[in-house]
């Protein structure tokens, strides 16, 4: 598969973060590595809660607009050489 197609298939279009497919792959890979090397594995999950209520009140477009700066903050805070950042919600 061409690199552009891989990127499209593994990136969340709204936020630019990796998607659920990449999360599942990375979690499985890193879990195996942690077990093999007897090393700890850290996982940080952030939940932008109350999205349903926000979307019901302001509309899905505004909800989407609210998710982008959250994704941007995450992308500026992680180290892409050692970490991954994914959007696993819908």
C-alpha cells in the first residue's frame, strides 16, 4: 500500500492523530515488547467528556471544532520518537 494510502487508513481525519486501528496495533506491539523485556508499559487515556451534551447544545460542527485544539495540545506534548497519540473515540 502506498504511503499516502497507509496514512489515510491510519489517521483520524478530524484531529490528525493516529486512529483506533493504529492504537490497537501499537498497544499489542508494545504489550508484547514490555512482556518480552520485562519492562513496564505506560498508557495515558484522556477522555474529552460530555461531548454528547456539547454536541446536542452547540451542534456537531462546534464539537469537532472543540476537539481540534485538544488534539493540537496532545501533539505538542508528546515525543513522536517514543510515544504515539491516537484518537480512539468516534
